[in-house]
């Protein structure tokens, strides 16, 4: 019994000893939470935000995985600032007053995945700052004052997938700034002071999938701006208030599925740069002063499903504007200046599921009947179209109409041409003729002119269709004669009127010709009376020809004289006499057939 009590006593002492040792070890390894911070031992999170800290606090637990240092007054990060936090995954230093980050400040954070440095006062990032971050995938340096990205700034971040660098003051991005970013998928850049797209720097990012540009200081996007980015699928260009045009090959080499150009200064849809983007699914051109979507110019975008053009200056969507877009399911043209949207603009309305047409000055007539008829299948995005320019229906929503009311409310009136002048006009050659073609109808009909060769006449050329519906024939020629057809058309039908033009040629010249007889014979001349050839000459033409001939002859003689004068000067002293030897004819006759010497004579000649 005594032995049992002793054993029990020793067991209790052993348990107490082990408990004491455990408590000692626990207190030794678990440090208290730093002052002004909140620690979560379950999530291994340390939250030191809003603590008025001027430096990174000491004594941070070594097993910390999440460290929040936002909204403090930290100004500098020193060399190996976080070397003991080898298990840290997420570090947030946003919203401080950081100006300097020393080289290798993050060395030791071998497990770090996310690093946020947004909304500080960084002006430059020295090369080597990001050394020792082999697993970093997200870097946020947005809303700083960074001016330059130097060569090899990110060379140690081979695992980085996402860079957010918007709202900075970039003036220059070095050609090799992105060297080493072999895994980068998405890049956000803000270059309000950049005068060129950093094409050479972007060429290093061959695996880039998404690129966002804001506030570029360009008026035109140059050709081949994004070459070597074959894997890029999403391009966003926004808030470039000076960007007016895209060069024809500015998007060449890209295989985009999504393109956004918002809040810029494009006055027209960039049809030519878009035509090769056959994989494009999403297109957003909102908040640009685009006035027209022309017909048959988007048909290359075979896979397009969504088109957004919100908040622009859109006046007209022409017939055939979306021809070829067989998969278009969303069209948003709200907050524009459209008075109508005709069914003929679409390839097919059967695929359309969402239509943004609100906040437009719509005229509710037969052109919008298709919208009302398809309202059970359309989503108007919570903003139903409203009749604003029809006195009878002003302020009505499309959804308020019943099937019984539609035939009497949404109506159109067929065009009728009003013409009071004679249908035939005769003018002399060289005069200008204007044909008027006034038409009435509801909606107001458009006027087209057809030439005698049955071809539509354009607003350009000597014979042109004017914007007011008239036809102008300037400096009329005999070949302009014929019947011109005026066609007025609207959604309810058309009306036509044929107008004839006869142009009288100039009469023959009344000038009296100069006739030369006799010895002037030309093959084309007709023989006159008594075998004489009468050739008409215009006196003025003859005088001009003679003058030109005399001037040409005099010029040639003068050039030859000057040439001979200088040539003779170059031969030295000029002889003023010449001796000429000759054989008299009598001497030659006497010696004819005989032998002997022939006697020669000489005479001297004075040269003037």
C-alpha cells in the first residue's frame, strides 16, 4: 500500500513537471501582440491599421500569415524589413506616406503571394526592391507618383501574374522594364504623361492576356502599337481625352475577344482597325462623340455578341449597320440622340436578348413597332424606351402599349414628292442646273438620285446629290443629258419622279478662217474649185505659232554662237588670214591622160 501511494505521488509530480515545462515553452514561443495592433491567433492575422505608426512595429509573431499596416504614417522601408516573417502570405502597406523603399526591403518573405503598396508617395522604384519574392503573384503600386519604370525593375518576380499600376505619373517606361515577368497575365497602366505607347517594353510580355491603359496623352494610336502580344485577349483603353483616331494597323497582330475604348474622343467607329478582329465577342465604345454607325462595315466581326455605345452623340444607326452579326445578343445605345432604331439595322433580331434604348429622344412610329412586338423577349435593363418627340405619345413607355392599341399608335405615312416645275429642262453647255425634289411623309423621307445609267449619285463630284434633297449638275455637258430619277423613301414605302435634262452643245465657231490656196497640200484637205486646196487657219493661232518658232530659232542660234565663241577662245590665238591651195581646171585638162606634175595655185583669204 505504501508502494502504491509512492507511485501515485511520483506520477503526480511528473505530471506537474510536464505541465510546467509546457507552459514555459508556450510562453517562450508565443509572443504578445505588438502595441496598437490586433492579433487573430486562429487566422494568424495581425491588423495594425489606423494605428498612427511611423515604422513597421517590432515583435511581430513569426507565424503571421496576414499583415495589415494600412492607414498609418510609415515613410520608409529599410533593408530586410520583414526578414523574420517567412510564413507571411499577404502584406498590405496601402494608404501610408511611403517615399523610400530600400533595396531588398522584402528579402526573406519567401512565402509572400500578395503585396499592396497603393496610395503612397513613391516616385521611383529602385532596381532590386522586389528581390527575394519568388512566390509573389499580385503587386499593387497604383495611385502613387511613380515617374519612371527602370530596366529590370521586376526581374526577380518570375511568378508574378498581376500588376496594378494605375493612377501614376509615368513619363517613361524603359524598354526592358518588364524583363523577367514570364508569368504575367494582367497589367494595368496609367500613363497620363506618356506621349507614346511603350511598345518595346510590352513586347517582353509575350504571355500577357489582359492589358488596361488609362489617360494616354495621344491623339492617334500608332500602327503596330501592341505587336508581339499574340496571346492578348482583353484590351481596355479609357479616359484618353485626346485620342481621336486609331491608325489602320494599330491593332494588327492581336486576337482579342474583348475591346474597350471608353471616355475618349473618337468621332467615328474605327472600322478599319477592327475588321481583322474576327474573334471579338465584346466591344465597348461608350462615351465617345460617335454620331453614326454606318451600314455593312461591321460584318467581319462574325462572333460579336455584345456592343456598347452609351453616352455618345449617336444620331443614326443606318440600315444594315449590324449585318453579318448573327450572334449579337446585347446592344446598349442608351443616353444618345437617336430618334429611332429600325429592324433593318440588324442581321436578325431573333438573337437579341438585351436592348438598351433608354434616354434617347425617340419618335414612336412604325419604325419602332418591332421593339414593342418583341418586348416579351427583350430585357431593357430597367430603363424602358420613352416616346419624347411624338406629341400624341409624349412620355409614354413602350411597355404601356397594348396589342390592340399598336396599329393606331405606331403609324407611318408613305412619302409623296411635291414637284411643280416642268419635268424637262434644256440648257446650254457649261451652265449649272439644280433639280429640286421636295417630299413629305412621316417619318421624313430620305431622297436618293439615280443617274441615267441607273447608278446612285453621291454627294461628291460634278453631278452630286445635295443634303437638302436637290440634284446639282455643274458645268453641264452634252453627255449629261438623260432622265434622272428622284426616289423618296421611308419605313412606309417610297415615291419616285423622273426628270429629263437636255444639254445643247456649243455652236460652231463664227471666226473667219484664213484660207491659203494652191501649194499647201495636206492629205486631209479637200480639193476646192479649179483644183485649189483651201486650208483654214486662225490668224491668232498663226501669229502665236510664228512667234514661238522665231523665239526658238533665235535662241538656238544664240546658244551656238556663244558656244563657238568660247570654243575658239580655248584654242589660243586666232589667225586672221587663210591660204587655200587649188588646181586650175585648165591645168587639169591639159594633163589629162598625160604624165607630169600638176601645177597648183594658192591664194590668201582674210578672215573677218
